[in-house]
C-alpha cells in the first residue's frame, strides 16, 4: 500500500494530519496510518469516537485549570485533599506524573506552559492570573513549584517566587532529583517522590 503524493489519498491525508501531533515525524505518522489501515473497523471507529470526545467534552477546571469533563475536577472536589498545599505544574501530564507517585495529597494548579520569551510565551499566556485569584481566596500555606528543571522551568519558578513574595505564601521548588534539563512527565516515580519530599524554599 503506497500513500503516494495524492492529497486526496486517505492514507496520505491521515499521515499528514498525524505529523501535526507533537513528537510525530513523517515516518512515525506513516507507520501509525498504516497500522490504522490494517486495524479492524470496530477499533478504528472507537478510536475516532474517543478523539472526538476528548476534543468536545474536555474543558478546564474553573479552579485549577486542569483538564476535566465537568466544571470542577475531581481533585478540587475531594474534601480529603490538603487545601493548604498547592502544587504548580506546567502541563496536565506533569500533574498526572505526580499523582502516580501517591506522595502528594494537596491541590494543583496547571499553568499550561512555562515562560519562554523566544517562543512568545509570557505571563499573560499562562494561567497565572487564575493562580493569583486562588491565593487571594484560599488559605494556602505552601506553594510548590513543580516545573521541569530546565531554563524555562527555572525561569518560571523564579518569576512565581518574586511575584508571590508579597503575599506571604511560602514558595518551594521540587528538589533536583529530576535530571537537570529533563522533563517532569518522563521522570520515574521514585525520583518524583524524592523531588517532592526534598523540596527547597525559593
């Protein structure tokens, strides 16, 4: 089966669409498209329905800005969570990685990015205003900045520390157990557990 160069060819069209996903190059996209072409119809239809549902049904939690299917996510609704602890992460997948450790029982706030001036991402492009609103309204005693230990993550942590200093909230940073320059979502559970346990003040 040859995708060819015809934009009307369904295999070529699917492959081109898949390359728009992060981390998917042309060869990977073609392999995925071929795998779907060989899959049974029931699986392909279920996959298509799941993709549409993710797009149509997911929204941002009005409290923490994480992805959820309702107005408020299950973590913000959970009365067992420690409301005095607030962990700030860059992306939903970082929150998921921390949750898998089972070491953290506080609340979260998702920024949906990190400061990156070269890419045109400043404070206005992040969910920082929503974070400030929470800190003015909630009794947060400690804010843990859990952005990845790279240039952009460190810059975001420093910016938040200076921004929040006048509010009297203790701001801490996860320890350097996560490899410098690495991404939080790829860290193993033990490393994340240690990084949280050994967090330091900013």
